C-alpha cells in the first residue's frame, strides 16, 4: 500500500480505534495532543506524539503532518472531520492526503440546504423545507411557513405556519442548533436559540425550517466509494433511540423497515454518493415517518460515524467481516474497493450503547472528575479510552466509550449487551451506563417501538438502591470479618480467599440520597435485614478484585464495589450508587440555603442577567452556564432580591460553586 505513516487528528476512543487498525496494517502512527491530554491513552499508544495548541488548529496539525513525514491524516469524527477548510489545507500540502472526501464534496454536503438541492436532483426523497427571509423589518410578525408548498420546493415563509416544525442549523450536526417548535408563541425564542447555538458551534447561523415528523425512526446508510467510480452501500443502521437529537443506542440492521423501504434508502444513498462524486466512507441519514411509511433524506455525514462498529459487526464481504477504517485507508491510498454490491451481506444483529459522562437521572447534567475505578466487560466489543485513575474534564465531548454486542438475532444481541453493561463499571464519576442499561432492558426497546422523540417525552425510572445497599452492607461486614485480618493494601485484591469461620452480626449504616439506612448483616447465617423490613437470604459466590457476586433470595446479583473509609461506591447493572457513612462528613459546614444558586455542573458561565439589589420574580432566569454541549438556565427559586453575584461571563466554575444568592421577599 502506498502509505507508511498516518497522523490521527483526534483523541479518545476513536483515535485508539484508528491506531489499532493502522498498526495492524503495518503503518506507523502519529498522535497530536493538547496540554490537557499529555498523558492520555492515545498519546501513549502512538509511535510518535506532537503537542498542538488545539485539536481545531488546522495550520498546526497540517504542519505536524509535514514535519513528521506523514502520508495521510485521519480526522476521525468531530473536531475537524467535516471542515472543508481542513480538507482544502491538506490538499494544498504536498505529499499528504486526507482519509476522507474532498473539500468540494464537504462543501456540497456540509450544509443541509445545499445537500438537499443535490438530493432532489439525484431523485432522493426529501422533507419539505422552507427558507427564512434574508432580512426582516423590525416589528414584523414571526416567520411563518406556507400552509401548502410543492414537494421539494424552497420558499420564503410568508403564510400561516402548520405546527409542529423543526428549526435547525443548515451547517453541522449532533443536534446542535436544533429546536422543535409546537406553537407560534415559542417560535422567536427557538429561532434565536438555534441561531446562537449554530453560530457558536459551526460559525454559521443559517437556519432551515422543516416539517417535524412526530413519530419517526432515524435510519442511516453506510456507503463506501473509491477513486475509481465504485460505490457500494454497507446496509443500514437504526439510531432512533436518541435524546434531543443525540444518539444513545444504535443498531444494525434496522429492525422495523420493510424490504421496500430498505431498497429506497440504500439505493438513494448510493445515488446521492455518485451524484456528488463522493469518495471514502460516508453516511446518508434518513427519517422514516412511522405513520405514513414515507422516507425522507436528512443529511450526509462526510466522515466515519461514532456508530460504525455495529456495521462492522454485522456486514460480511464474501463471508468475511470488514474493517471500515482499513477500507478508508486503502481508498485514501488509491486502491480499488475490490468487491461489488453483490458481495455484501448481513449476518446477525448488533447493538451499540454510548457511554457518556452525565447524570442521566438528574437532568442529564454533564459530569467531570476522576474515574477512580473503571471496568469494561470482556464479553462484548468495547471501544474506549477510559481507564482507572483518569481525569475527565468538561473540555471535550462527554462520550467515554461504546459497548457493542453481536448476536445471531436481535434479542440475543440485546441480551448480550445487557450482560456486557452489567459487567462494566465506572466509579468515582457518574456516567449514563445505568441509564442505557435500563433503556436496553425496556419493553419499548425490546419491541422496537421507540421513535426519535420517545426519550424526550418518556420517563425512565431511576434504578432502586435496595440491592446495592445489600451488596454494600455485605461487603462492609465481610471486610470487618477475621478473614481479612492481615490483608495488606487493597482488601479487594485478588487473593483468592473464600468464606471461612463464623462471625457475629454487623450493623451497617449507609446514607443514600439523604436517607440513612441501617442494615444488619449476619455473614455466618447468610442473612441481611433491611434496608426495609425484609430479611434477605444471601449466599456469597465471589468477593475478590472489587467484584461482588451474591445470590440474594435466589437471584444472582453482580456488582463492582469500591469500599473506602468514608464511602462505599457500588456499580450495579451499570448504575453508580454512592453510599456514605452517616458521620463521614459531619464536620462540614451547613448546606447552602434555598436562595443560593449553586453550579449544577462544572462548566462555563455564559450569561449573567442580574446585579446585586435587583428584584427578581420566582422562576426568572438569572443567568446561564454551559458544559459538554449543554446549556442550562439558572432560575430564581422564589421572588426576592439578588443579594450576591459571585461570577462573571466566561468564568469557569466547579460543580457546587456558589453563583448567585437570592434573598426572599418579605
């Protein structure tokens, strides 16, 4: 192959994923990193590593490629992966090529309005979409959609609007710059927010308005094209399980589409790729209207997708599994695909769960901190870059890894995914692992009835702490028993011990969510009383290397446990439970009063709208902060007077920092 050295212009799990394939192909790898990532896994894995000021610094990254003699640059996803300016800079650098499409193709497909026109010309079905007027006079009424518009036509919005509609950025993706509007009273605010978010994220606040499909499924087709005119599809994925347009669970093949619908999306994807002169790997996204059965083109992603592993797990080329990164590299090196559409088949089913640093059962707030103990299951494919002791900051995307399970059929794949999530754990840092585990276990996901808006309207109940309390209490009592006497260092070290010798019952008090629970553990008798009035029969199956497997009333329960002096952390079915000893922090000062607005997440202050002495109403917005793509309004808990403002716009604040204090009105 005409390539010896590859620069990976990314970080985290995707950088490691690319390097893994490149190394297997005999290529030397080069990492770029910022100061915050000096000791990151992708830096340690690469053959060479060079520091840059930012992962978005085009000149610096292209300069590094030249300096180290790299033949090609792989951008992964995110950062510069869909920036045509980056592609154009690489095209102007002698001896360096981009693992991706050309800059002209990125320009053509990078904006949803332009891509839509190309799709129409290629005969691809599209959602009716309407342009905003370029200029609006001050005091003019809100923008309005035509009540009727010819399919495929773009028109100024001048007539009464039919709600709901989708206001979205023409550039970029990932759900940024996108708002659902259900009534005229919400339109102006939604438009302003979408434009502001789009400008910040993509440097372009061009906005489209489209018909909003209430019950739809997100279907996307993986395509691969070489420089010799060969274009094939690698079948489809379903990414309907998403929250606010951010994907959570993905699977292949799509479980609900008909053969006719599959033919429409796959044929359309290939036709669009041919029409635009696409090369390398790309994804064409569609929306399937569950009510009408119609399929509409949404956009094309001119890069490798986060969810590409589910395609790799199910697609076979002449009976063999494929490696999309290898195909990307070979296409970039000028090779032909070497296979045709008739050589591509599907075997089985695969499901992927994205693991994010967020508190899904507390408003999906971004999380940051030290991941003290990390365990990834060995029973499924896991693409990740998170290890024990690693610090997660709000400076980068919150995705920590992906757990991917394959099965002969969908239900087998789902069961294996649940098992893999049960065998994975992140302690010291809250993630969404328990949330995605609950989603994958739900009747709705099992029955494939989830649509793209389901998560925005559904309530996923938080897991109960009852079993984790029993697990933690048993571990606590076991650690206090004679069998651990003389065990040095980590009492959960894999020393191979098993239960031996009787012990007296132990009272264990643990606090969870502000409530103290007292449990009585009799290791010798195999019983735990509490946290309710119930006595549970417990049989210890394994207790070593931070893993506790107990049979509780005949049901085997597995958890990863980290018992510390003041707190016991338990990961059960993916969910992290923090169980404090009641007196562990008794010497701390009192909690802030009801009028104190604390930072609900580590992040950046976006806006401060009040000053000291200002009168505010209950629920009034006092300011805003942002972290990991999420913007959060800070609101007054009651009517009163602003007594304290401790932050300024642009300030970085820690979780729990005091931001604003409001004194209640008399």
